[in-house]
C-alpha cells in the first residue's frame, strides 16, 4: 500500500458542521460568504480587459514579477505614508503562497512560527504543509484583542518569526503603534522576523490606533508585509499577492536575494495578471469603496438589530469583513451553528473555527447583499431569543 506524507492528515472526513451543510444544501441566508464575487458587488463588465495585453503572449520569467507591477504595488503603500522601493517587493500567486515562501525562507523543518489566536484557521494547514510548527500567542479579549507580549517573549527555542494579522481576522483588531514598536524591538533582539498580514488594511470599520499604519514602514527588524488583489480590490480569482520587505539596511540584500531564490523555483505568477496589475489596482479602487461601504452598512444594521436583543452583543470591529457576536453559551458553538442551519436556514461561523477563547462566539461576514444580511441576522436573533426563552 502506498505511504503518504504526514504533511497531509490521515483523517479527511468533514467536521460536523461541514457535514451538516453538505446534507442540508445551501442555506437561505449565508452569513459566512466571504467571496466578494458572489455578493452582487458592482464589478465593471470590462474590468478584466487588461488581461488581454498582447505582451502577455511572450514569456519573460522574472522571479520577483514585472517591475511595472511591483511599482504599482509600491504605490498602494503611499496611502499609509510609506515609500516602498519596487525592488523590495516580490509578487506571489496568493497570500497563502506568500506564507509558504516565507516559511521556506525563514524556517527549517521543525522550527516554529508564533501566530496569534484567535485568527485564521489556515495557519495550521500551511504550517503542516511546510513542516514547521506553530506557537500560538493570545490576543487579550478583555484588552481590545491586544497581543500578549509577555507570552511572545516567553516563546520556546526554535522560533524564527512572529506573525501579526493587521487587522486581525475575525476580531478586526489592529496592532496599536506602541505594541507594534515593542514587538519589532523584541523581534530585533531575538533575531526573529516579523510577518504582517495586511490584506484587510484597506477596510477600516471602527478603526482604532494603528488603523492608518502599515508594518511596511518598519525598519527595526526584518519585516514582510503581505497583501493581494483578493481582498484589496475583491478579485480572488486572479491570484496575485505580494510581499513588501523592509527592515535594517544590513539585512535587506540577503533577505531579498534568498526570497528571490524561492520565487525563482516556482515562477508562479501569471504574466497576464502581473501586466494588468497597475490597471486593476487603479480601477479596483471603486470596488474597494463599494466593499467598504457594504461592510459598514451591514455592521451598522447588525448593531441596530442586535440593540433590541439583550441576549446578543456585537464586539468592536476595527477593520476587515467580519463581525464577532457574543451569544449565550446554551449550546457549544458548533452545535449552535448546526442548530441555526437546521432550524433557521442561517449559516454562521462558530467561534472555535478561529480558536476564540471559550464558547459563546459566532462570526458573521459583512459582505453579503444587505437584504440577505438583514434577513439572516433577523433569523439568527429570533432563534437565539427562542433558545434563551426555553
């Protein structure tokens, strides 16, 4: 019998929630939808015309990506007052690939990366595929989801980098400037790199300290800031991300040379999308504004509807596309999510998916069309009220 790598799990069965969704079919109200192309946003019909640039017919492999595309990405950072040289930018096929490249750049098999919790459920999968380990550090729920710098400082040997998600998904919390400075100093002292996932940075909601700042401005430690078309202009299907590298001048040349070596082994970025990037980033600003408007409108409506439901509260949402709800712990979060599917035809994320601290958390996307969002939230609140009433 064929043996398989331990990079993939032996148990491929879906969890209970995924099995319930497969059994029940598409819910009437999907409050987990995070694919902007499915949310009735105003995409111009000719937006992808730039992909037909005839220069795309010639293959001229460039490990870091075409200079004009990297220059267009560099211009994106000017909105946060940061001048990033195009030669300090490396294009990737996605943010997930960017994480993979950085794990290969920074960590040997068995080394650790520090990652925030709560946060993306994707980190475990990516780390497993790259044969590295994760050391979770908590975000303090009682202190606005600030990173626990004490826990980070107490990390075990073998850590090579700290990951921050700015703003975090799903809590929406930004890393405040004071915490960012202390974190960079700690990384500098320990010889760690700092990986800043900033894919949701263009989408402030409540805002807060740090909401107008990018880690690409950091020079205290070697820093890798991540972004991509998927979130910045709502085009996940085009598969283009980037890594902006900053830090001490003495470390940048080797870091960039080694990162280019990794990228050169894959050459994964498609020429047409790279050539189209300047136009897509420019024209995509209208989509970015539409997405931001949708998220703000749905967040305001959520708060309005929840205001009359004493059993549910909406936690502060600094930025991003999600909102976190606190609900009574009458059922565990997975059971509650399944119950909402079965009885109300409403899909939500249970908090455990993001490793929230305990039970009583649900996460909803702010992207769905406003009438879908309104109807789904009403159903959710009515069912929670019914459960509380017994």
